[in-house]
C-alpha cells in the first residue's frame, strides 16, 4: 500500500472515531459542545466493522487447472477486512462512502507452486453515493453500488449488472460498479428507475484483461400491491442485443411465498466449443451464437415456506437455456482435457513448446466462457433459521446440476456472542465427478472467522 493509500486510510479511520471523541468531550463540557455533537450525529451515521476470516481449500486436480498451474490457488488464505461506513444526510441530500482495507496472506501447498506464501494489501472505495431528491417524485443519484434485487438465492436472471447474488457467501462483499440512476415515483404503488452502468468500479473481473468493459443501460418499473409485486425490466449492453425480463413475488398466506425471476433475448454471448480441423487441438471456443436469432430464456421459479418454529424452506428451479447441451459439454471437456495435457508438456522440443504456449488460451476461455452456468437445468434446496438458542443463524442447502448430476452442499453458520461480536463458519462440499460443472478445482472449502462491530 503506497503513501497516498495509507494517508487516505488514516483519514477515514479518524473520521470513523470522531463521534466517540465528540461524545467524550460532551460528558465534561457545557451544552454548546453537546449540541454540536447532537448536530453531528443528526447529519452523520458512522459505523465500522472488522472481519478476520481464514479460508481452507482442498484442491482437486482437474483439467481446467492442471497441477494448479493455471489458477495458482492457495491452500490457506487469511484476510483482515476493515470496513468503515460513513453516511451523511441533510435536507434533500443523502451521501455516503464505504472505504475498504483488506490485508491478505496466502499459503500455497499444491501443484507446481508447492510451498510458498504471498502477502497483499489493498485499499479501495467499494461503494459510495450521492442522492438528491429534486422533487417529491424525482430522485437523482450518482453511485458506486452493488445493485441487487429478487428473491432468488443463487441467481437473478433479470439483473443485467451482477450475475452473483452474494447470498452463498454473505461475509464477502460484492464489489460495486459505477452507476447514474434516476427514479420517478408517480404513484404510491409505482416507481420507475433508469440505470446507466458507466464503469466497472472495483470489479476484479479477469475477463476485463481480454474483453473490454461495455456500458449497460436498464429501465425497471416496481409495482407493489398488498400481496403481489412485479417488476418488469428492459436492458441493453453496448455491442449486444436488448434483453427483457422481470421478477415478482406473491404472498399466498402468512407462511408461503412464491417468486419468479426471468429474462430473455435473442442470441447468446457465451463461448461454445466447435470442431475446427484447422486448429492445433481440433476444437475452438467461439462466440458465434451472439449473432443468432435464436430465443434464449433464463427462468427461475421458486417458493419459500416459513414454519411456526421459525425454519424457512426454499425450493428453486433454474432453466438456463444459454447453457451447454450434452454435445456442447462433451466438446468442451474434450478440448479442455487436450489443452490441459498440452500445458504440462516439457518444453524440450519446438512442437512441445508450441502446444504448451497455445494451451493457455482455451484454458482461459474455459474459465471465462461468459456463461453464468455451464448447463441448462438446476434445482436448489435451502433451509434457514435465525435465533437458534438466541445466538445461532444457520443455512443449509444443496445445489444440483440436473444435466451432469454434479452438485454442492453448503452450510452457513453465524454465532452471535454479543452486540459487538459474532463467529462465522461456512462449509462448501463439492461432488468430484469427472467432466462435470461442480467437479471443479475444489473438493471442499472451509471458512472460519470473527466479525467485530467497533461502533
């Protein structure tokens, strides 16, 4: 971390403890100081969270990551997050900033990079915003934000900005993108919001190294009634086609909620594997489907039921039509295996060197195939309960790829010690079937950590 980043971090941390300092002066001073503190507290909301997490990853030697030479994944990772949140409110103006500092230590014990460690630190602005309520029915905002909506646990097909809901790893923050937003509220039950995603913000997207960022625009209407809500959405990404979609929910009774989330468009921007006799491996990744007039829907349907004892059961089904069919999946795995073997060749001849150097591109495209899911049909089950013994929040679930029979189990647990501290334990266990989506570089992941709220 350079000098500017360190000084900026010190500034924000100092700003975070100002309310405590002001409060201490107010105890022993006259009412003028106390009024100043009250004025400050009326305009500012400041809180800070410190999170320390240790990740253990049991790696699986798969063709996408032969001997861990491509992903270079660590066995252990320890991260310390400092997360101050500063919010300002005065009249028609709302503003806020969420600077973040992350200190990371990684230990490598697998594959070609056996035995080694790496340290890294980063300071960045994850989210910030300035919102102006110009009229009672008109709001303008410039913001860096993680924009989420819908009830889906693993996916929100109608969201053109983020393909990850963040619900499977709640302790991790999804990094915000840069938006301009305008919201109209002509009726109590209706609001219309226009989004312009003008920058990638702090998104660490490996695809950006090859694929340039493309601006995305969307218009969303929110219609809310007593037991029913519906939000149609239309979006457009530069150099792509228009997509339409929406999400909604229906409260059937006190316990049962039904929800859906969908989108559709013509053409798919994903990378698919095709046979090519002129290619050195006989197959290539290609995005030719983006020019097709084929209709590609993405549909999530689900429901949740809350029992009287507090447990909530969620069932979801996802139809992801851009995903690979059986023939496309077979070609994908064949190319990846061929490229994987080539990447491990000894560079002792010109031919071996050519194969080895060429292997990196298909392996990269396997990682960044521009598809949110590999196959077409998924089923998800999740159960959740809070305040178990007044301290434990627990989520357990299973995600099943219906097409290739792979899946993964998750367990998310958080124990509240007191108002200031909680303990975290998350577990992911993956099937290890060959040539499947979730027979991936991990056999299981374990995260343990402590979360402390300073104020």
